[in-house]
């Protein structure tokens, strides 16, 4: 038994070791600048980030894409997830609670590639025809939405499908920490003459806020590493654009798309270094989230939902 | 200033369980009234019917009339309005752990829209003085959280929180049962001082406590109110045999 | 405080309360909508393509209609089998250790934390690691190394199963009341034997459920397979060679320009989602019914 338990250590260490080892080439050549350097095309003076032929590698567009799509996803997912959690925990009639919770669980179980499939054939055309023109018209002045990309792919679409995917995680964890708040707190607020929303705000959310932050960060962790659905809708273009409707790429996307065909050692090393960065970032983010959630639910035995 | 409470034909159910049956009584203003009886007799349910807290349970139901002052609380008012005028202190102290002592006391005021700094400061100080907690916490008002106090102090904090919104009635559901004897006697002294300003209803399973603090006492048994009279009479010469049996410890 | 101010404040607060209720209901609907939409689309687009050919034939060359994803279904099954051989024993073993032998110790906490780390590793990175560990090195005496293979894919998936199996095993074992353990010890059975034969057996429905949950999770994983199992257009049950897998095939077909292949992608997704829904529902049914019938 101990052997089995220790082998988990071994596996994680092996993964870390391999990632570090196989990214040595680009690490030595570019150093930390790998993640933010900007090269310049000598002919046209446009920025060049990712040029396998000339062995110029900068992960900047992928870091940008990962951050932008994840941030968009959080922006859209947080209010919906917390709203759903509030509804399920405090407002939902008893007979609906179980089926709705089950549906949320199903949402979490759908594989990434099916989300991607649906996104490519249903979501992206929907956004392209109906939502994007609206965004350009109303919010175009911010400089974040322009019409240079008619395909409907891009950061925004990736953000939307990511939001759908991280929603269930944030929601069910938020529910857990809300349920962990003792009933006496709710009663204390009600006895002061509070409305139901005030009771939720002051008696539940306030007490659970650390755990809710943890749930959000866990959702972020999932969004950062998400590969298939994002790869299918982000456009896979190693460039940086200000418009959220433009094509871009993400760290996970470039690895998925280019690894199988990469030939040169430098190219492989660059991709592995991106993988290493993803590995480290998700460890830190997830670890932090676990600490927050543990701090809130510690001492509360698992409760019936 | 407190107001009287008039209860007419109050019946309450939890699901199919008929918890309160045909309760009729008049609770006098500016007095402390104790409710005694064995566990499960319905006295907690009764008290929760007075500020409509029993409605937080989805299977709870009540019929009858309850008048606080001249307000029919079931037909003429909403629960939110009632609970502003009726304060409640629970069996286990439940201060808000994420808020400071100051914010705990001010919580009810902030809900009702008070934002004037000076008014809040004054009300917080007055409430804490009224609950005999001021001297112990006046230096740490904003530094310490509500949960960092001892059990007895927490309960007095909850009393201060309830008093801050200036209710007319104060309901106390076994407020000292989770506390040590020293804290208990402090709370009893408090009730003694407060009853001239508020109408206090205190549920207790401790008969000596009822004898110490209340002018009137009601004895509940199996969902009915058996006898309601001056405390002195209940404990020295009860009219009903069941009351006598309970007082003398034959059951309960 | 004047009663007018109170009334104003009161109606504002009531209005806010009502607004929040509406928003919460809206949020719920917005969340459920994509789920319903996805299922409806899968049924609509995929059901028509589900025929016997789908389950028995391999893909036809481009341009020819028909064909199926039988090889991908077989491949997924094989990959899951390899994954289980690795993931289930290690996961259950670690779970037993955490619950029965190391409970509360620092080592146990460290292991639990490491398992969570493993759980959070992005699936693509897991594929990278498996690639580096198995596909790349050409070691003469170790089979399966040095090239793309089903084995490599299975290992990647197996690693991903470990944290789920470990956590559910530990949880299920923790739910076995101590009275059961004490009864076994009272019979004079040495500790490790009593643990294995009695406690684990009591919790076995729950442990099996945990394994099913882990299956459902890795059955749909694509990213770890992209450069380990690679995919295969033909029948193959050879662990030593690249192999087809359902999610991988769906990915390739979805991005292709051929309508016929899109059809197959939808059908494959329908099959995959049905299996996953069945697994999740079964898990929920078993855990809600009370897992430890043998315990009380």
C-alpha cells in the first residue's frame, strides 16, 4: 500500500523531470525572455513570435491567448456560477434541487472534445451571425471588438466555451461552501429583519467568501490547462491582437497542434517549455485554491446535499 | 418602550405534527414573561411564531391571531417588518464571525439604511452598555471579531445586536442554557434591567431562572398552554395539577 | 427614523430581493441551456448516423460514404483496459494507505496533496510526459518504448485515473464505521489482513463506483492521446502500435472538411456521451442509495 502511495510521488517527479529535461535547449537559448520576447521580421518590421523555420521562439502570443481566454471565461462564468449556486442552495424548491444538481454534474462530465465539436458547428456560427456584430456595434469604441476576422473563431469564442466548461466546477464548489455555513448564521440575520437576499449576502456569502474565491481559482486552474475545445475555436494563429474577436492561440493549443509534427529539437524543446510553464502554473493555482477551500470546509463533516 | 402581545387561538404545525394547539394568552408590556415546560412541549415553536421565524421552515404552518401592540402580525404585516420590531436571541450565541464587534452590533442598523457615522457610533455604544458588554470590549470594538469573545460575552454581543435596532419586544430562546453559571447570572441581571424598557419573553427549562427574572410565567405541555399566571402563584400555588407535578419535578 | 424613510427603504429592499431572485433563476436557465442544447444537437445530428455499420466498420477512404468507427471503439476499450491496469491498483492502494495506515500523518497529507497536483496537471502536459517517458527513449530490453503506441496512450490515461480512484477509495473507506474494524481485530486477525478482507470488502461498492467515475473521465480525454496513441485508420488491437480512440477520432473528423466525417463525429460523440451519462448516473444512484449496506 505504501508502495502505491509513494509511486504517486514518483510519477509526479518523473513528469516534472522529463519536462525540465526536454526544454533545456530553449531554456538555455532564450532564458526567461522566452515568455515575453518580441522578435521582428527584418523585411516587414512586423512582430514575429513563433518561427520554427528560423528557430525563433517566443511564447508571448500563447501566454497572451491563455490569459485572455481564461480571463474572459471567468468574467462570464463567475456571475452565472454563483447565481446558480445561490438558486440551488437558498431558493430552489426541494423537488427541483436533485435533478438540477445532477444536470450540473453532467455538464462537468462532458468531454472537452464534444464541447469543441458543438462549439465549432453550433456556437461559433451563432456568435458569428448574431452576437459578434452586436458586440462590434455597441462596444466597438473600446477597441476590443473589430470586424477584421469574419470567421467567428477567436479569443471571445474560446472564452465562451471555456466559461461553459468551468461553470460546473465553480458552481458545485460554491454550493459546498455555502452549505457548510451553519444554519444559525442565517437565522441570526433573518431575526434582524432582513430580506432573503440580505440574509444570503450577510449570512451566507459573507461567511463563505474565502471558499468561493477558492472555487473561482480552481475554475481558473481548469481554464488555463483546457486544450481541446479551445484548440478548436481559438483560431490557432500565433499572433497577438487587441481585438477579442481576432484569431489567436493558447499555450495548450500550440502544443496540441504542433507537437506531433515538430521535427527540430529546438521546436520540440520550445513546446515542452510551454508545457512545463503550464505544469508549474496549474500546480500553484490549484494548490492555492485547495488551501482556501480547505480553510473553509475544514471541520465540517461531509453533508447531505 | 415595549408593547403587549396578544395571542388568540394560535395553532402551529410542522408538516403533520400539530405542535401548538389553541394557545391563548396576553403578554404584558414592559415585563419579563417566562415560558417553561418539558422538552418538545412547543415553547420554542411558540416564541418563533411571534416573530414569524417558524416560517423559515418550509413545512411549518400557523393559524390564529397574534397582535403585537395593535398590529396583527399575520394579516397586516410582512415578516421583514415584524422582525425589525421584535428582536431574538438564540440558544447558542451566533455572532457573525467575519465581522468586528462594532459591525456585529451595527449589522441590523446598516440593513435598515443607517449610514451616519456618529449615529452608528452612539447606537453601538448604547447597545453595548445596555447589554453590559461595553466595558469589556470598548477598546477592541473594531479590532476583534465577534467570534473571538468568550461564550458569555458572545451572547451579550448578540443581545446588543438585537437591541441596536430598538425593538419593542425581545424574544429569548433559552439564552443562557449554553453558558457557564457566571455568564448565566450576568444575563439574568441584564434581563432584570432591560425589562423596564422592553417586553421580554424568555423560554427556559430552568425553573429557578424563571422564578428569578419573570413577573409572569406560562407552563406549556404537549403543545398546549396549561397555565399562565404570576410567577409567584405558579411556583407556590399552581391551579393545575400538571403544573404542580412539573414544578415539583415529578416529570420533565 | 421617520416612517416615510422606512417605507422607502423597505420597498427598495423588497425590490432588490425580487431582482436578485429573478437574476438567480435566469442564471440557472442560462447554465442549463447549453447542456440541453448540446444533448439535443447530439441526438439530432448523431442519431441518424448510428447504424450497424457504425459499430462494425472502420472508416472508409475519403470520398466514399459510409463506414463507421468500430476501430475507434475497440481502441478506446483497449486503452481503458491498459489505463485500468495502471491506474486502479495504484489508486486503490494509495487510497487504502491514506485511510487505514497513514491517517492524519504528514506523509499522508503530502501524498494527498501530490495526488491533487497530479489531478490538476493539464491533460496535454500528461501526454507530453508520456511521450517523453515512453515514446522517445529507445531502450532495447523494454517493450513498447521508442515509438507511438497504444501502451503509451494507456499509461497517460492511467496516470490520470490515479487521483480520482485514490480520493474516492479513501473517502469510501473513511465511511466504514470503526466498529467494523474493531470487530475484525477482536477476532484476532492481524491488522493488514483484517483491513483487506473486511474493510475493503465493505467499501467495495463505493470503490468500484470510484473506478467507474475515473473511467468516465478518461474515456473522453483526447489531448493525452494526440502524440502517444496517435490514432489509426485501421483495425488494430496491438498495444505496440498506434491505435484509434473514440475522442481522438471525433477530434480529427470534426476539424476535417468532409461532411461525411462530420456525420461520423456527431455519431461518435453521441455514443461517447451516452456511455458517460450512464456511468455518471450509475455512480449517483449507487452513492445515493447508501453504499455500505454491509456495514450497519
